[in-house]
């Protein structure tokens, strides 16, 4: 039997950093669930902004939220109006904590695995031919300088129940 290891968990501390940076001895589970709920809420609020990663850092009474996005203009809005509204809504959800929101642009979204997967999924939802969607995505990713790329899709593709790995 194969022993499957979570790809992010295996690399934390070596290649990747933690997505939440804080420590609590007493109310760890409450803060963890707060982080999970906040990430889900941000994912819904910013679904058109291509946000693959949200980092949360907590101190005593303040939070720093780093949003990594391929489209920072969508998150920031005109003259920063949307990001200010987002910060106010987060502060209302966090009950009295000061919140600082930082937005970082992902320069090459073709090299981010989450964004590549979402791109293929959106193309399949728009009924683009699956072979073309996968091959074009692979080609774009490799042209941007990736050392390798594997895309696995499954389900009802081309009228037949199948899965493909390219």
C-alpha cells in the first residue's frame, strides 16, 4: 500500500511557510476556526480576483492579513475603496481587533498551481474541449519557466466517463 503524504505539510518549513502565524495556549481551536472561516469568507468575497493564498498573522489585539492575488486591481478597487470596505468588514467579524490588510501581486500567475487548476476548471465549465484546455495550459506554464507540470482531470470528459493525466 502507498503511504500518501500531504504535499503542503511535507514542505512546510522547507519550501513553504505557515499560512497562519500566531501562537495561543488557551483558545487555539477558536482562533483556528476563526482563520478557516475568514479564509472561506475571503474566498467568496474575492472569487473574481484570483486569490490562491491568504496569510494571517496575529498579535495581541491586531491582525495582519496578506492577500496574494493575480489581479490586485480587483481587490483594491478604485482609489482603494474596496480594500477599505474589506478591512472594515473583517474588523466587524473579528470583534474589536485592529486589522491591517496587505495586498501582494503574483507576477506570474501561470506558475501558481492553484491558479492553473482554477483556470483549467473554468475552461471545462465553459465547455472548452478538454484536450485543448489542458494542452494550452501546459504549454503556457512551461513557457513561463516552470520546470514541470502535471494536470490530472477526471469525470465525464468528451461524453465518456474517463480521467486524463497530462
